[in-house]
C-alpha cells in the first residue's frame, strides 16, 4: 500500500522560502474556492477557468488540497530538511483520477467539448479506456483503482482489511446456541460464566521513516458467558504487558470456583449418548491485558534509523531506511540497499556486505546484540533487528482471544499459542499438523514458560475425552504442578527408567490404534472418530511432553532414540504427538534421527552458533535476547520466524489447574499402564538374557560374537562376556576366539 512505499527527501529549503510557498498555496487554494462558490463556476481568474474545464468537479478537492498543502508548509517551515509524503499524495491523485473517469464512463460524452462534471481529464481517460478495454472492463478497472486509492489514502493495510472482512463473516455466521440439556448441566453450585469486558490494548507498533505511525488495534468486544468463545465476534488481538500487582482482596476473589462454559461441538459431529458434560474453562481465569503499552517517540526511532544509515555509509555501504516496525521485544529497521559506482557501471550493494557489518552496527547503536535478516522473506529489504530499551510482555489471554487461535480450535486442531511477530501478527500453530515439536534453549531463555503456555493452550480448549497427556519431567521442577490434572494418563513421570516404560507403552498403543483403524477401514484418528457409532467414546489425542531430553539420553540412549524415532515417524495418524525440550542441543542429545523426524522446531537463546545449527540448521538463535525471544521454524516454511513468546503467570496456571481439579472428571490413575514395561535396575539385564540364548544356540561364545549378534560396541560386549564368565557359564578356550559352553552349568 502507499503507506509502505517509503519517503523521499525533498531538497532542503530555507525557512523563508517554505513560508512564502505556504502562503502562496493557501491564497491560491482559498481564492479559487471562493471564486467557484461566489461566481458560479465562472471565476475571474483565468487559472480557475482552466481548472474547471480540465478537472470539472475535481477542481473543488484540488483547491482544498492546495490550501491544506500550504497550511502544512507553514506548520513545518522550521523543520529542515522537509520531507514530502509522496506515497499518500500519489494515493490521493489516483483516487481523484479514478472518480473522474468513472463519472466520464457513466455520462458517455461524445467530445471533449461536451465534458461536464468529469472535466476534460476524466473524459479523456474514459474515452481511452473504453476504446481499449470496453465499457464494462474499463468501469471495473477504474472502480478497483478508486478502491485502492481510497484504502491507501486512509492507510488501511491488507491485514486490517482482511481482519475486518473476517470479523464481518464471523458475525454473519454466528449461531445462537441451543438451550442446554438439563441432564448435562454442571452441579447447581458451579457458577455460570460472567460477561467480562476486554480492555483495549495497542498492537505492535509499525512506522515508516518520515511518516512513522503506530498501528493500533481495536479492543475486543465484551465476551458473553452464554456464547461459545468460538462464535464471539472476531477482532484483532491486543498487545498485553506484564500483569500488575494484585491486592489481597483480588486474590481472595480468584480463589472462588472458576467460571465455566459449554464447549461447542464441531459442525457435523455425531451426538454421543452417555457422554459427560463438556465444560471448558473461560477467559476469566486469565489476567486481562493492561490498557496499552508505552509509545516510543517517532523522533527517537528516526534517529536510530539515521545512525544505521550513517554507520553503513562510513564503510562504503549506502542504504536507505524505508520502514520501521516496533515489536514487543525488538524493532526492525527495513533497509533498501543503495548503489555504488564501479567504473562506468552502477551496481547495487551486495547483501553480504551488510551482514558482515553486524558487530559494527551493534557497536554504533550501543546494543547488546543486533540480528540481521537478509533479506526479509518475500520482501526486497534487509531487516536490522535492534532490541527495545523496554520490552513488552505478550499475555496469554490476548492470544486465546485472537481470531487465529479460534480458527484452529474451531477446525478441531490442537491450537498452540506460539507468540507474536514484530508486525503484531499472532502466530498460532496446529500441533496435529506439525505433528511434533522440538524445543531448545539455554537456562533463562523462556523455554519452560513456553511449555507452560503450550499446556495451557491445550487445557483451555480440550476436555479429557478429547485429549490425554503424558508428562515426563526428569528435572522434577516445571511439570510437577500439572500432576493432578484429569487429562493425565498417570502422574508426572520423573524417573528416567519409568520414562522408557512410558515410551514403550506409547509404541504399543500406537500399534494397537493402527490395528483398530484397519478393522474399521479408517486412515487416521479423525476418520475413526467420524465412523464410530453413537454412544462410543471418542479416541482422544495423546500429547507427550518431555521437559529434558538430555537426562533420558544420558540414561538409556539405546532405547530412547529408537522409541522416539518410531513414535515421530508413525504417531501422527494415530493422534500421538511429541513435544520434546532440551537445554543442551548438542549432537549427542539431538541426534540426526531425532532431528530428521521433528520438522517443527522452536529455538530460544542458546550459547553458541553451533547449538543454533543443531536445532535450526542455521545460525541466529545465539543472537536472541532471552525471556521468550524465539525463532520458530514451522514445517511449511523455509525460513524461521522470530517471535516473542506468550507469558502465563503462575497464578493463572493455578486457577486453570484448580478448575480441572475441581471438576467431575476422574483424577489420574495411581498405577500407570506401563508399570510392567519399566526396565529393571540392571540396564544390561535384557542383553544378558540374549547373550545366554546365543551361547545356548551355538555352544560357544566370544566377545566378538556378542558384538556382531547383538549389534553393540566391543567394550559392552566384552562386559557381557566377563559377566557370563563370572557366572561360571564359560569353560576353557578351544582357540583364541571360541569358548566351550559348560553343559552342566547351563542345565541347572
């Protein structure tokens, strides 16, 4: 749109020259307007007569625009150098020309002398376009030009227009929910959800140099408790900040039973007799966003942009800052590379010359780190990402209210609130389509908070009928608070050996699901549930969250890697999804097999570029700022997206957990179903049994034979051989490799 076409510097003029020019334009504009109105289309000035013949009705807005331009010159006479917004001026001219042409097409005057309200300009454009395209095509073309000029003049971008159209569509498609069945209502003591007004908040700020502007978003309308959150009218997401301190009275109010609401059934789903009441938590469990965020003066952002231009110009790299977009954590300056003369040729500056000056830019801007995105995907600019002096937190409630989140949830997916981009766009991912997520980040980078946000997103939209969880937390720190959720198949797994048993059970469950799919002729979980008869419980999705993969890989790498690989390869169709996190993304933890089967990855701040390459296959994560700053690599995009992760407070999580714990759902079972699959205390017990079987089969044994048959390393095979020797099951050697088996020891 015209708002993003940038600006061009106007040669600096003196204050007196600008003042004289402004007075002249004001006098000319008002003089022509008075002449038109008083003398009835016949002004005394010859220039006015010429304008009327040339522009027709367009002479009135031209006179007004001249006067406004003169007022603008007078108001900015002391601002040097003065910069002209060419983009908006071109948009106004396009709108005016299109309207005059449409009038000319409608009147159909035969000659220029017959031109009336359209003027000779509108008549000429109408005649040329009618001759070249035909009447209907020309009318549609100029109508589109008028709409484009109007949107550009009002600075209505494509994102805002799409959001408005989507809100209108959602409002037209809104359905009144049927009255609830008395048999499925909650107990009388459970309160009904109350209407809560959403406070207004401004979105991420975006600006162009010379005409910087902050793109605010409209506040969410009040959410009525009796209406499903998916049918609430859509609106742009607010940009929340950290919740402020709460008084004791407010804390006491939050300890009361949380509000609930009826969960909507997707269109086309079969009613299931005997199912429990599907009540989901309401948005009142989460803290609302404050009224807005602190605005940054345009002059300060312009000064940083000029400093970037001057720094790069000092190294012989001419660039022009064409746009500035301010996000929650950092501000992105869009650079357009300039040209340099090499001999008689005028060549554009190489992008590599800009990226090579990353450290020099950080020094010039006194920034802790500067990240360069060269180029910005799909755009002809280079992005310079500079940390903000004061970051703004992105609250979880604002993301749950966003239309993007409701869209994924309405489609029956596993919506995850990932974060917010620098442009203000809320990024929501569908775990069912990923279908697995690999997360890595150093201590303090926000990885654990991100896992809490993902779990809160799932618990907000799914009942235990639709979603079951397995939480594996060898660190025993973050996931313990979720141990009483009815969504859990069993308690939080903290023992690495028990985690191996849980993974074995998942593989067996996956194979069982494939078996029942084949019996019913279904391809995946969605098809199986669609074909299930009325009264049959649905097959829930299974989400496994592993907080620290490194602990499992250190304990039993021979079992964890193949189990995770098999689940990642085949679990999608059965509804089994993995979210695996680690704070040590080294090659011995995130192996090639594991990484190849996790196409979706989220990288928080890491200590080195090598760790960034391990998790993302590219540099960049080492330049992140921490505290939720992340690079998200979706499976359907070639480039990672930089996001600010959402923040969920401990009090919000406690209220959400208390809601499910106080509901009628059963608590997780004490004895996990994988109890019999947990390996014994001896990690080599199974291999030792296999070694005995090999010796029984061949009546001879050696370390090399065990290495080949068991496919293990020689040192481990030698340990197994020594243990068999200590048991007295190996006799004297026949040669250097084979040993006789003692029959009487084996028979006992």
